[in-house]
């Protein structure tokens, strides 16, 4: 089964001059909602966008200028979630039901947020009725397999060339404003390193300091410690380092209308300033014989 050339699984923007071991990915910024999918849904177009990391690929569009590549999803997260394992499927979402013995029934699946989600938010169910069982294989083969095949290739190539590879998995989070104060319950940015297991401690610490210096309020791992991509690709003992970054949507967009705020370009510039420092620091480290040992995770 092949992907239609009109609807590729991802857009890869290569570096203008590849001189770093960094790969940036935006697995939830896709804006393609296939007509067949919309016809099966009971939600409006606006409601379907609740789980979309709107504009995150644009917030990181500067990445290729810094010697890194940007891999961005094309299809919406509500259609297929690229930050999940291929087997994270709810057997009862399909007719006939899938064989649960061949699936990974994770806590994410049980909450309706598997690789093919049944909800976009709590209580916001997507589908009118169960999907044809063949739809599971179709979406995984057409979207998930090529995206992760490319991501694996990019990281492997960088590890071979530079000795280490670094994945920055880019996401946004709803502000979940307090009904009393109106202020966001979340900080500006949450860095997820799977509680220190997905990357060297230096990477998280360097990113945290750079983002704090850029004016962001930063927290680690709570409540987002890293999803499938961070856990799957992050293997410091194999010199593969993965760090998830979650950006509070209220900083740069109207969460009700899905429009950019006037502050969008300022947030983008601040992210560029901070993460450019991270790229530069670790590009220097891996090219220096006296640089820090990045083999081990948090110490």
C-alpha cells in the first residue's frame, strides 16, 4: 500500500547546511482532515482541531537555518497520532473488533487517545459508529510507517556522521485556564525527558536554562514527561537523545478561534534564540575531544 502523492505522510525541510546532529519533529501540527474522515465524524471542523498542535511547525520554521532538519506531520492528530506506537489501537473502535492479543492496550488507548483516537478531548467523541477494521491497517501503513521510517533514518544518519543524535519533539499544550483567575494552569513550557531516561542530563539542563534566559517559565516532566517518540528514540547509552518540548498555546494563539496572536512572532523569535544556543552547545560538544560525555542519562 502506498501513500497518495497528493497527501504525503510528512514534510521534511532539510538544513541549509547540515552541520549539527539535531532533528526537530512536529508530529501533531498536521492540518489535513481527509473528507472520508470528516464524513465519519460527529464533530465540527473546529471541534476536531482541539487536539491539533496548531502552528507548531511554523514556530520552528527557523530550524533549517541552524543546520538541523524539521520533520512535520501533514495529517491531523485526530486522524492518526504519530506520537503513539503502531499497536496502540482500541480493538472496540473497529468492526469487526481487532484481536486484542496483537495490540498494545496502553493507558493512552484506554483513555481514548491511541494511535487512532476515539476522542479529541474529554467527552468529545469523534466517530458516529465503529470504523471498518481495514481502516486501522490503512492509516498505520500510509501515515505512521513512513513518518517513523524517515525519523529513524534521520537520527541514524546523524549518529553515524556525528557520533550522537538529538531529537527535539515539538508540541503545544492547552492552557487549561482557571475559571477563577483566568490564568493558565500550565507554565509557558514543559520539557519532557521521561524523568531523565531519554537524554543526557546536560541536554535538559541546557535547554531549561536557555529557555529561562529567553523569558519563559519552564517546568520539567509534569504533567508531560514525553510520549512514544521520546521514549522510543531516547536511548542515551546508544548516543540517541530525545527531548520533548510542550509550548503553552495561550502564548501565541487564540485557543477558541485558532488564530495567531500578535505575540506569535515574538514567541517564535524567543524559541529560536533559546534553542539555537542548545544546538550550538551540543554541536560543539560532540566535535570536541574534551567535550562532555553524553553517553549516560541523568546522573
